[in-house]
């Protein structure tokens, strides 16, 4: 209709009316663009809010896991220190139950952690990282991914050393029964036939051998690397949590 009226005004050489019609068309187009942009921005804002909320849950879950893993690693390091002290002092006496516990925690135990990166991986794999409008948050997430990759390298080296070097000693140099009992965890109820054996364990001579000492030192080194890696990853999670809170506040979403 506007085009028909514009044509009529041109034929009548009513230039004021032509200009007015043209202005109406331009303004209408601009308004339409503004409405489209507003709807798109609103949809992107809603999507960002949704992803931020999901990511916050992931981060809070991972922080709990990391706190537990760090405590577990520290317990392992404490056990290794106690075993090293026992090795160094031939006059030190220790109950067999306590030695079994230290060997289980210090040599057999392997610290595992399962971090929740579901939301971040979804954004990355779907190419939607641009949904997050905080450049600082995106950078922190990328740095976290790099830290986790480095930690995975340390974990693999620790596991490989344990499987190839430590486990043969534990299996071949003593009674593994009571050591296993300390590390069964949730499997203990499923394996009730594995019970404590009086007198089982490892001869103090084995625990004071040079090979045993070297194994303690190696696992202590890997343990320290993993402990520092987990602590760095925990700090990064706390930073990301703060950045999420800041972004949510800016978007008008309050925890």
C-alpha cells in the first residue's frame, strides 16, 4: 500500500509527500531491525543465563570433588612420610596394622578425580563459546582446560609407575590381603570374604630395603606434583565461580 501511495505522489510530483512516505519506509525498516536485534539479544541473554547457571553447578560440584581429592592426596603424602621415617630409623617400632595402613595409603592408593566439565565441553564442542559475553570468564575456562590437561599427564605418570613398579613389589614381597582391605572402599561390602588375616603384611626388612625407599621417594614426587596441580585447578575453579557470579549480577541474576 505504501508503494502504491508513493507512486501516486511521484506522478503528482508531490515531493513533500514522497519524502514523507520514504521517511516512513526507512523508519519502519529501522524499527523492524531494532525489534529483531532486541529479540536476538534477549534470546542470547536468556541462553547465557542458562549456561552460566549450569556451569556454576558444574564448578561447585568440581570444587567439592577437588577438596576431597586434595585431602586424599595429602593423606597419602603423610603416609609416605611416615614410611620414610620408619625406613630411615631401624629402631622405630610400629604395629603391623599401622604398617599395613601406611603401605595401603602411601603406595597402593591412587588418587582419582572426576571433574564436571559438562557445560564447558558442550559450549566448546557446539561452537557456542561466544554465548558467554565475559572475555575474562572465557579466558579462565581455557586456562582451566590447560591445567587439567597438565594434571592428566602427572596422573598418567603416577599410575604407570605404580602399576609397573609398585604393584609387583606389593604382590611379590608380602601378604597383600590386609593392604587391600584398607583400599576397598565401597567394595568392602561386596567382597565380605576378604577378611583381616592375623600376622599378614610385610616384613620390616622389606620396608627398610633400598628399593622400598626409592619407591617411596618416587611416589612422593608424583604425589607432590599432583597435589600442586590439584591445588592450582581448585584455585582456577574458585576464580571461575567468582567470574560467573559477577557476570550473573551484571545480567540481573542474583545467587
